[in-house]
């Protein structure tokens, strides 16, 4: 297996390798016998680096490659703080075995045997070994390893001692010269293996426990809280438990220090007034910091806006600082950011290299990290692969057969759609002077060949993550997504505005039929994949000057120019046929697609962008109602609206108990503008008319009639029960949401309702922080002190409150000081008039500032365009709701990570 032609047989080389191999044995044994330990893995990685450097210097190619490959694979768990599963551990053992075989070949003995780490349930229970008191068998094992490293005379003396005698025969004493048998060293001794037993499964699942050589228990899913209770952070503790975290609450500093002396939690949450205890915490964990291990993340909560508290938190290195009133979801979002272990990224890497063997090795290493790699050998193939493969990063060799790497970089950068794609160049050490030329040409990174796996992975990961972050912050250079080929809504709205009145221009609205069923099958994670599928198909059927764009989930726009309506119809039919004949493949499952396409011309004297979009959508909806999988033109003479009488419909429905068939629940995402929270949805409740099919009555129209029928409290309680059930269902899927639920002030004042809601939350094991009650401003103000008492009681359970129609009555602005309010939703009329006069902007700005001064986040309703969202963002509005972001859906699904512009 080894490359004997490259082996130097001088005695110094053998001695150096022998010492390295003995060190490798010492580093491997804690992992092979005691379960996964990050510190031991890091030490093994350091030893592998030494073996890699030594073997490279001595010309041992096979040994060098295996050592570097193992080091890179090991680093993927160390650097990302991941716990390897059973398959990962088996793979790790195979790689160590391969390295042991190389070492055995060098010593001319039999192949080394390496056992998988003894763990039956790696992801749930990890074997814990405390090094403070090693059992006798482990001590004997340690003496054996030391005995091997000693000179022959000392080894014989050590072998005579009783403690080492029973196991001394396992490993022969090394003679001064030739071969070393590493099989006995790398194999797990029976006595030591018997020390480790998997924890038997119990009735209650416990978090993964790990223990390092320092004897500290690693508890990554435990959050230690000191001085934190519901008075300073309402609902935080229950929200943490709801999310699946274990919690340990302490009020005395000694209790916290005693606990931290034996364990390392995932994070610490401290009251800012008790920050002085953190110095003692740092003293406990000084050794962790010295070993390079990350300390528990620190989050500080302050009961007021004291600048001194913020300064102390910053000096302590706090990762997050929150002041009262504390929103528990914001704290949870920060914890997820600090503790999340994300899956391997599904990035696309284009490898451009003339040496295919080296490229295959690099592609294999990338594939092990979840990436997809494509290999091309020249510049011509690179330019062709860019459009087809749509890579996230390009890694190219400077020495290509048909073009230089720097010239190829310039060619790529000259194409606007690839201006932001990271480019990593590689060259021989003799050509290191090309580094500055490569950077000047547009390269992002310069590596020296031969590429080490860990260096390649590090460069690819850092460059792609930075590119994605920049794309989220400033958007794509041309407004086009590099993966899907679809333009943003902002771009197509600008193009539509510029093309108004052009009778050769048309807008196509493409909507996937039965989108609700498809969403349930592919889930939230499949949205990006289907956008890429649709975008690629649209691009193959359209000209370069046509503009396909993303509108909402399963809904797309296409703006094009053709000479006649017949030509536009032909294009629409081609798109429909292409989408129908190319099923969407996701996670091995085939999903046939059909689409309904609506078409509207941009010509006309009084046409506006909103009118054109409305017309195209009306035609698309008509096509869907006719069975879908068809295209239709909008014809003004056929458009008509049937007025409905909601009051008659409501009275008919409320005359008897509600049934699920008569009700309609829809969820609309509350998207962050200047705010930070995600996972929030506005729940809209409607009752279907018994007289007119397709007509539904919203809660705002429903509540007055329900009050007349003495059914309002029953209706509100039924709505709350439904909301809690939705949260339970989503929690089973691992998703923690916040629902904004409309309620009446009359129900709030009912003395039984607040206590009933608190009892329901407790019985369902739900946190109140996932529920926000939407209440009318004027009615709440009129209720006075009674309403204030009810709000304080609900707030203690973590339940949030949102005032709706904020700004219609200025009395609500002054009432914020006396009410416990978390959110305000601006009046829809004020939002719709934004941009018509400067005075309206000044009015909204004053409202936003008043709300922020009272500690309330501001929500803008009915945001109908990205341009309006931009204006609201400039005014400091925290969140927006409306068709500019997503339409109401029957399920609470939305990709909150998707850039808005």
C-alpha cells in the first residue's frame, strides 16, 4: 500500500517516524476507549499534522495523503463542534486503520487493526470517563505505552514490575533496529474496552453528555440562568424548555459556581446586576480557554436601560445583551445562532484543474462535507459550466492548457451575473509572485499547490459564507439570484414601470397548481429547490432579454417583449409544457407539476404597475378555477366582482355551532425590516358564507355580530384553542412559532379568560411567549385600569400584546405609558398613504419613535410593494406584513432567510 520508491531508509527517518507513530497511538487510545472527546480529538489532529509534515519532508506520498485526509475529516468535527454519529465514527476508524496500515508497511509487519469507538447511541448518550481517578486497567495501559517509548534497558526494568507484567506480552519490547508492530497498539485492549459501557436507554431522553480529560461534563443543551425569573424575562424559562433546552436556575452565586465547577453548559444567561460573579466563572474555565476550547456563550439581561450594565456586559465578552422589556423569542433566536449545529452546506463548487487525479481527490473531500463538485480541465469548459452548473465558488488552477488562470478570472468577472461569485486560484510555490496579479484580476483567494484538503475546505467555506452574507446585505449586483436565475421583485417592478405603455410588452403570472399539497410534501426546506427547478426551466425557454422573477412561494413573474399577442401566447404555452413535462425531483421523490399562467399587456393610456399585476393575477386565478394547466389572457370585459353581504352570512353561520368546514385559517408571515425576530405569523380567521360560495367574512366584520349574538367570548376562546393546537403541531416538527391572534377587549375583561389561558398553557406545556393577542386601541383605552391589570397578568405568563390601528387615535400614543404593550400595528390607512406627502412620513416617523420610546416594536400592515417596504425601513419600522412578502397561506410556512431585496 505504501509508495516504497519514495521511502528513505536512513536510520534517522525510521526513528522519527517511529516516535510520531507512538505519539499517534497515545492520542488515539482515549478516543478508541473512552468515547468521543473533543480535546482528545484536537490532540490527535495536532499529531496528524506532525505526521503529515514529516512524511511530506521524507517523500512518503501515501502516508502523507492518508494523514492529511484524516486530519481534514477530524477537523470537520472539531472546528464545527459537532458530535459524530455512528457512521461518522466508523468512517473515522477506517481512516485511522488505513493510516495504521501505512505505518505497518513502513515497519514491515502485519496490518494494524483499529476498532470503532464503543458507543451504541452516540447521538443520545456518550460514555463518560473521569480522568481524575483512572481505574487500574487504564493505569496499566498507560504504563505500557510509556514502556514502549523507553530505551531497551529501561523497558526491561519496567517489564519486571508486577503492575505491567500481565499486559507486557501484548506489545513486544522494541529492538533498537527494525520493525514495529502497531497492531497491538492501535487495537483496543480487552481490559480497557470493558471499562466503557453505553448508557442504557431510559424513559426520559437526556441530553448528550461528554466529559473531557479535565473531568468537566459537557452539557451543550443546558442553559444556566443566574438571577433570571419571570419578573425580568417573562416566559423565558418556559420558552427555553419548550424549545428543548434543559435549564438550571440559581439565585445564589455559590450555587452557580458549585455547578459550573463540574459542568460546562451551552450558555449562561445572567442578570446584569450580578455580572460580578462572571469573574469567578472565567477563573473556573481558564484551562478550557488555554486549550483552545470555546467557553460557554454569555447572554446578559438588564432590567433597565442602564449604560453601565451594557458596558460591563461588553467588557465581559457577552454575545448578547437584552434590556427590559425582554422578548423571549429574541433571546431564543440568539441562542440558536450561538449553539446551532447546521447541516453540511449543499454548495456547488466548480473545480478547474488540468490534473484530473488531484481534482478527483479534492472533489471527494468536498463531497464528504455535503458539497457538489464539477470538474473541468480547461477554460472553454469553465465558461460553459458557469451557465449550466451555477456554482457558488470557482477553484481554478493558474496553469490551464488553453488559457491562463488570471486571464480566465478576468473573463469571468466581465460577466455581471458572476461578478460576486468567489474565485480561488491555485499555483505552484514557484509562481507565488502571481498572487498580486490574481487579486488584481478579481480573485478572492490564492493557494499554493499541492493543495491540502483542510486548506481547500477552509478557503471554500469562508469565501462562500462571506459571499452569501454580502448578498443578503447588499443584494445581487444585477438583482438576479445566482442559483435560480430569477430576478428579484424590485428589479421586475422597476422594469415594469419603465415599460408601461409599450404595447409589445406583457406580464405573465406563473403559479404552480395545488401548491398547498406540494408544500406539505416538500416542506419548507424544499422551497429553494423548487425555485431553482422552475428558474432553470424558465431560463431555457426564454430569451436573454426576458425577465423571469420570483414573486412569492410557488408564484413567478415573467416580463417579455414580442411582436404580437400570438407570439406571447406561444411563449406561455411553451413554458406551461416545459414545466408539465419536467417533474420536480426532491429527495428521491418525483413531483409532477402543472401551472396556471395569466397574461396581461402593459399597453394602455392609464395603465399602472399595480393594475397590470392585478390583471395578470386575475387571469391566472381564472385559469386555476378552470382546472389549471392552462394559459389565459386577461379580458377587461369579462372581469366582474360580485358584492357580498357579510352581515347576513355571519348571522347565518353564528346561528348554530361552528364546524371546521365553515371556518378558514390563514397564516401570513411577519417579516423583519429593522427588527431581528423570525418565525412570527399573523393568524387570520374567516367564516365562510352559507349563502355565497367562495365568500368569507374576516374577524373584524365577524366580531360585532358575534357580540350581538352573545357569542364573542365563545368565538375568541375557540380561536385561542385553535392557535394553541397549531403551536403544538409545529413544536412536534421542531418549529417554535409566535402567532398573532385577533381578540376582543370584551373577552380580555372576562375574569375567567386570563386564568383559563394560563391553565391551558400549563396543561399543554407551552410557553406563553409564542402567543400575541391583537387588541383594538380605542377599546383597550376605554377599558382603563381593568385592562391594565389583565395585561400584567398575561405578561407574567409570557403572553404578548399588540395594539392594532395604532395612529388612528393619538390617545393611544399617550396610553402606551400605562399599558403593558409589546407591539403596535400601524393603521393601514397611514401605511397606504405613505409616499403621497412628506407630512405623512413625518407623522409615521413620530409614531414609530413614540412606540420605540415605550419599548414597543412597530408592525406595518398591508405592505403591497418592496418600494413601500424600503420607505418603512427608513422610518424605523421593525416588521412588515403584506403581499409584498407573501400571501396568506393555509400553513405557517415561510423562508425567513430569503433576502427581501
